[in-house]
């Protein structure tokens, strides 16, 4: 993920772009969205890190007393399910493989470990999306435990990568992107409001022959075209692709950020 204020505004496109309504009963509030954003950041960094580490290095650990890379991957999967089940009412069905010893699961193939980690993060995304507001201290505690665990293990994995002579994902420079020129007539079909999630909307407007995208909590930022349908922003590492229906009419957009693709249908 997601699917947002001061400290996270500089980190996430949804923070700076999402139009959020006032928190009322049944409406997603800014604090819950900030939790989702934090999970998006560190969940995607962890997946990118595990993806980039060669399979032969999954047995690596700096000292015998420390966890191996494979062990960290399987631990995160188990912890994600255990903590995110307590955030809401969503339950993860267990299988016989889930009952195997941690040391056995730590030796599973890299592709298996990464796929299962991704599945656990998607589960947590769904669990958080089903929660509108905070109604108990216990829920806050489980959310904090989940997100602290992600951040702590990303820090741990980053150290391992440095010791292996690798650069952690968060230290890599963003890919250089080149904007092209498009006439206002090609940009005007994209004007409208797009809903990423309940209470989370993008407002796209045309101004001075350029597209801008904004929210109610931050100034508008410009969308720079890379192609006729693909755009990027310069403030953060995020891109947007506009989609069309069978007749050619613009019917939505897809936000590409944190190694995730999040669709947002056009609602007006």
C-alpha cells in the first residue's frame, strides 16, 4: 500500500493529493490514513529489499546469534497476520504450512518467502481499509506494533544489505524522468475527481495549459506528462496513469507508488 499530514506529506503522494472529508462516524479520518501510508512506505521498502537480495544470500546472517534473511521474511509474514487480525475483524485462514517451525520456513525458496510476505501485506491493507476510525486504545496499540515491526525489520535488513555490499531501496536515487509537451486539448479529458478510497480523492484540474492534482490539505502539484496517458510529479517518487473505457473516455487513474498500483475510478 496506501490507500495523511505533516511528517508524511513529504513522503507520500496520497498525503499531498488526497481530498479528505471531515472525520465523522463511518468516514475514514486523517489519522487512520496516516497509518496506512506508513505501512505503504515500509511494506514496499521491505518487499523491494527482499526482491533485490539474491536467493543464495537468504541464509546470510552477520553473526550466529542473529536472524537469517530468510528467517526475517517468514517472521514478518507471521507477525503481519497476527497483528493485523487484531486491528479489525478480518481473519487469515491457517494452513498446515503455517504451523511449520520458523526454522523450517526460513529455508523456503526466496520466491515463496517474498510471495507470502506480499500476501500478508495485502491482508493488512484490507484490514486497515475496513477500519474508519479509532475506537479503542488496543486497536492503536496493535497498529503501532505492526508498523514499528515493519520499520525495525527494514532497518535490520538495510544493515544486512550494507554488510553484503548492497544499497537499501530507500537509499537509491529515484529514476530520472523526462517530461514531454502535450497540448491543452490532450490534457482536458483528464480533468475531474477520482476516488482512491472512501474519503480519499484526487482533484485534477487544467490551468495554464498544464495539469495539476490537489487535495484539501495541501497545495496543488503539477502532473508532468511522460506519454499521452502517463504522468509524474517532481515532489515525490510517484506516477499516475490515466485509464480509458472501450469508447475511449477517461474512466480512472492508477497511482504507481511504493511498488504498488492503486486504481482510482473517475467519479465526476
